[in-house]
């Protein structure tokens, strides 16, 4: 990614502008995608399934990752179990603990949601100029750099 040198004052102004606009715009973007993709579950449910698609988790860990109350996660997991999207299994490392694991049907549900979201995004991007698409590509790469930094900080 190309880097330009900004004065310290301009850099502070740019950082402030991004800090002010990025959270609201990313939240709105997520809501707009969800509305247009029209999937059968809530954004919260989709997020929990997506997290589980990366590997089994304890209820407490899932609640922490998703920033939800443990009883809320327990209710979601029970709902997912009824749909056949998850199973509860013993943790081999700690026989007392229970892990929630996504099933093949759960993975298929996650992939269907992701596919609809990608289709909505592709359709929206098709109407933008080449310059805007290139700028969004660069921005998505910068966002990944920011995500990586935040995740490293979280692990400390």
C-alpha cells in the first residue's frame, strides 16, 4: 500500500476524522448489508455462528468473544441445537467443561449467509467507479491491518 507523508497536524486531523466516522459507518454498513441480504436469523445469531465456524468454544468464551451475557448465549445455543446447527460436546482437555461445536448444517447456514452478503456487496460495488472500488480495496487492506493490531493488543 502506498504511504504518503503528512504533517503531524494533518495526521492528527486525519486520525481524528477516521476515529469519528469509522465506527458509525462500519456499523451502518453492517446493518445495510444484513437488511439487503435478508437472511432468516438476526445479526447476533449470524455472528455467533460465524465465531463457531472457526472452532468449538465454551459458552463463557463465546459470551466473552461476542460481548453478550452468558444466559443470552445459552439461549442462542439451545435454539441452534434445535435447528441442528450446533452440538454440545465434552472438552477433551477438561472433562467437566462443555464445548459448543458447529455442525455441517450450521456451516452450511453460515456459508449461505456469507454468500448472500457477498452477492449484495458485489452488486453494490458494481455501481461504483473503478477509482472508488480501488479505494475500497485499499481501505479494506488498511482495515485488516487495524484489525490485526487490535487483536494483538487484546491478547496482551
